[in-house]
């Protein structure tokens, strides 16, 4: 089964690197976007994703606010957070990310 993941990170370089790492692994198809674009995409089609990876911005709280909104649109959607206080700490090891994410989703 292919997992359709949405990667949400406001840093375009990080977004591109992590999206490449996941899409290079045969288990994932990935869309990557900023939190601003992701909010409208998820409001429109949250059911179209199997998992979300959200970068938590510790100083501003935007990632947490987005997660709160997502929980209203899709309460059962698995969300993996990236960041110092996240499920996966940053800096993320792009080579390990596909396996980390797959294991988390299987648990």
C-alpha cells in the first residue's frame, strides 16, 4: 500500500529535501507545501491524505494552530510533528525519515 503524505514546512529547502527523501522510498507519495497552502488544501481535501508531517515552529506556534484546525476537519488523520518538541526531532535525517514514518504509522 502506498501512503499519501502531506509534508508541511515553511522552509522551501527543507520541504524539498524531505519530500525527495520520502518520494524516493516506494512506500510514499508526497505533496509538500507551506502551512498557508496546506490549510486551504486540508480544508478542501483532508480525507485525501493518509498522514501529515507538520513542522512545529516553537517560537510562533503556527504549527500547533494548524494542527488544531486539522483536528476539526479530519480528527482521525495521523499527524507526525517535526521540530525540537516534535515526534521527530529536527534536524531530520532524510535517509531515516521514510522508515521512521512508516514505523510510526504502523504502530
